[in-house]
C-alpha cells in the first residue's frame, strides 16, 4: 500500500508509524514550513510544499489528511477526483456544510472517507463502552466530563489555531464529544453553552461550559479550557501519548441508577443489595484495566485494511458529521446565548413533516 501524509504536525505521528509498517510505503509528505522540512528529512521521504503537486506526481492508494481544519474539504475533494481513499483528521471539517459536501462527493466518486477519531480505537475507551453497554450502571442519569490543562505558549504561534475554524473546542473538545457519543450511544437533543476568551482575549474561546440533554433524559456537563494548570484531561489521565506527563486522575464520570463509574481509573461505586441509600456505606470496586494499546497505530492499521478492502470504515464521514453537528450546536449556543435544538438546527421542519427522528 502506497500512502502520502498531508500536513506534518499531527501527521508526523502517522508518518513515523508508516515507516515502521511492513507492506506499507510512505511515498511522500506535504508541508510548507521549517518544521515540515526537518521532519521530512528525518523520515527520508520527498517533501512537497503544495499537496496538490504531491497528489498529481505520485502513485498512491490512500492519503492521510492532517491539514488545518478549513482545508479538509478542498483536500478531500482533490483526492477524491484522483480516486484516492482518505483518512481525514478530526474534525471532519470546520463546518457541517463542508462536511456534508465531502461525504456526498466521496460517495459520488466511490472513494472511502474515514475520520480520524482515533480514540475509538483505544483499548480503554472500548473497555469503557463495553462496561456501559453491560448495564452495570443501570439507567444512565448523568455524565460529567472535564478537559482542563495549559498549552505551551508556542502552540499559539500557528495562526489557524487562534482564528475562526480553530480554538480548543474544534481542536480538542471534538475528541471528548466523540468519546461521549461513541461509548454511550446517546442521541443529543439540545445544548446550552457559555464560552469566553478571558485568558488570552483572542478571537477563539479559551474556556467553555456546556449542558447537553439526550432524548432519553440523560444530562451531560462538559467543561473545557486550554489555559489553566490542571491534571484533569484525557491526555494527562489516560497516558496513551508519552508526550504528556501522566497524572493519576479521572476526567469522565458516569452516574447511573445502580452505580457510578470513573474513567480512566475504572473505579465503580454501588450499594450492597438491601442497603441502598445515603445512610449506608458505598462499596468501591476497581475494575481491572485492559492492556494499553496505541490507538493511532490501530487506526492506521485499520485504514490500511480498508485500502486492502478487508475491512469497512469504522469511523465514517457520517459518524464524524454527527459529532461535528453537536460541536457546531455548542458554538451557536455560545454565540447566541440560548438553548439550541439539534433537530431544528440540522433537520428542520422538512424532517418533521416526513416523520424523521434525527439520531
């Protein structure tokens, strides 16, 4: 399989792993700054400053697109015109309108479109999903999710990260929201959110809080910020990426009628049979962990198998769109300071007229 990587920030992670995979060749990479040049030299592959020239010049089976969010649609359409299957980094696009065009165009061109929500390949996230699916919590009543840390100041030198189409909601929060939808299978009906840029006073948010309501009555609280010293975030707690310092804390909490579960410690709390209520002691049980895996490697292996036609995409464009719809509803709620119905926002009266229920 011959693969190219467009963009060498997060794309460098993919490129490094491809170099170590049997039966897969990293043909070329695209990037247009000094970092990209240095990384291409380390990878010992050709570097193209213009990704379109790379696509035109190289014989490829698939392309991994890790360009800035607002360039995803253009790049996917260009690749689809060449008959190339695409793994596009999350979010699928910077807007739901762009995402729908990408999905429709790839379907028309009969090429596969995968979205890089790599945490769906995490052994810990899949273990969490299995536990929630087992019914051990009873009926899910609520979820509390936190993503709070401080990014390095150099991070914000990339202009696209501090302009429309960037910001921690689209870059980081999209991961947590996709985790939520994946492990719970909840259908979110409405959101109310507040966002501020109090820390850096830039064009994009640096702190957001959201209340999400699901159609089964479950309520979710989500808080996100990238400008405070804090140990409570997926990156710091799950320990899947050695770049980040590990903190033995929890970032997600699931509350059910039979018990509550913390993630990623997998501490489970319940009452003993016949001793229910706050006057009785809670029983704590720590559920054994599963073996850690590298989700990016697992995602990459899956993409190769899709290219070989031995597997169907696990994270389709449609799945990426649903997550982006939720995030776009949060951003609209922040702007307009009101509750937003996802069905009204993305489906409207026409869907109701047809008796269609959005999921």
